C-alpha cells in the first residue's frame, strides 16, 4: 500500500464550486505539505503544517485553505474554484526540517 | 525571495548521449536534493548533498554540490529511455525549515 495517498486522483469542476482534496499518510510524519504544479513552474508551496496544531501559509495560499484533522490527514480546500486553479496538486510528508519529502500520486484538478 | 533556476527547461536527446542539468541560485543553502518525477506520479528523491564540493554517484547519475553551496549539477552518462522524466532540484533553507523547488527539467531520451 502507498504511504501517501490522495483523493480524488482526478476532478473536473465548475467555476464557483467548493472543492476538497484529501491527503492521508501512514508514514507517521508530523510535517505535511500541499504543493501545486504547473508546467514550467515546478512545485509551489500552498500550505504546510509541522504538527496537528500548526498551519502555515506558503507562497501561493490565496484562494486556498487547509485543515489538519489528525497527524495522518491534511486536507486542501478551494472555497470558490476559479479556472486558473486548474493544476496538478501534490501532498507531501517529511519527518525532518528540509529532509526528504515523500509525495502522494497527485490530484489533477480542472476548473471549467 | 530565494530562487532556484534550473537549466535547461527541456532536453530531448538520443539514447547513449550524455547530458548535464544545472540548478543555480544566488543564495547559500544548507542542503540540496534532486528528485525525479514520472508521468502520473509524485516526485521521488534521488539524492541529497549537504557539503560544498560534494560529489555523489548513483549508477550513471553524478550529482555535484557547488563549493559555495549555491549551485548543483546532475550529469547522466549514456542516457537510456528509462531516464525520461522531470528532474527537480530542491534546496533547504535553514531559517524556514522548508524546501524550495526549481522549475524542473523535462528530459526525453529517444531510443
């Protein structure tokens, strides 16, 4: 079984809809991250959490929110989706500052 | 803002050729990682370098960290179609505890 799982894997939605992307991990790591990937832009950090009671904004947090429900679960929400949020979204975990990050398989989101 | 610049952004070569990918910054980093990402999957760590001037080898892949810890390179010898993918460098910032990713190099190795 995969250590970091993301649901759904693909999602098509319409402008203005609320969307939640979920991430679960079995690695026992405290640190979890949400990234967005666009062609030619690499991975950009949306939000990150260093433990259950810690939530921090990344470089592109506008239009997104997160919830850390437990050590193993970190959800990303788009309150009112817009077309320029169409992208590939990755969840990742790590156990050390600046340590190796373990990525989920990604969620491909299309906002029409 | 700390930035990592990767070059080239796209590389298409024939099987058997050698190639080098570069990752540069004006900032000093405590460590640098290289990841490879295949279509439909998340990035997977290849190597971490932490010491200025460090060289690490992983089969046909050679990774080097610059003496000043501001840049790194990835050299692939005799590339194979299985090397095809997106290569990402990522650097650790000691004052944030996060990683910063470069924009990636897409490598296509044709048989």
